[in-house]
C-alpha cells in the first residue's frame, strides 16, 4: 500500500501545463526558450544507453543554435538506476558521456530520489555529476515554472 501511495503521489505531481515536443530538433525552428527540460521515463533499464548518442547530438544542435542554452535532463523511472555508482562500473562509456555533458555543455542531469529509494539506492550512491532530486516530477515542474520548454522522451 505504501508503494501505491508513492506512485499515486508522483503521478499527481506531473506538470499539467508543460509544452511537450516529440522531437528535440523541432525546437530548432522555434524561438529561443529560457531553457529546456528533458523528461525521460522508460521501463527499459538500458534506455539511456540506447538514446545517449542521439540525445547528445540533439543537445549539441540546440546549444549551437541557442548559445549557452541551459538543458536539464530529468530521469525518473527504471532507466535512472543505471546512473548510480554501481551502474558506472558496468556502463563506463555512458557515464563518461553523462559526465562530459554535465561538465562541458551547460547541462544538468537529475534522477528521482524517491524512485531510487524504492530500489534501496540512496543519494550517496550516485556520482557527483548526477543531481538527486527528491521527486523527479517536482523537479520538472520547477523548471517549467522558470519557463523551460518541456520535452518528453
């Protein structure tokens, strides 16, 4: 029952007024937003690994067009667990790409601390280049309140 309550709480916190683009490249034809928040929720634990080359390429295109565009990636489902320190041991290339994004391209990567806690993964079990938010949906809502364009992948 406790887990059901947590899931219901997270669903209720999903931002209702976010603008969603199906494709990051669609933003290239829009005017510059204050920033972009990319929401990632997948049942596939390897999803981030699969999409990272394309995601990195799309972020680069956006930031080349809109200089210093802040980008936030918020992962709050099964795929986020790969970003733990334990995941870094098995998926070194992905972690190197994420760390480079965080350090070099005005991009912040967040995971949902509530979701991670359901799998007994604490905040300290994520590397320093991963920001652990108390709740992923709330983090997304915070960015959209700042005017960030919300993209769902």
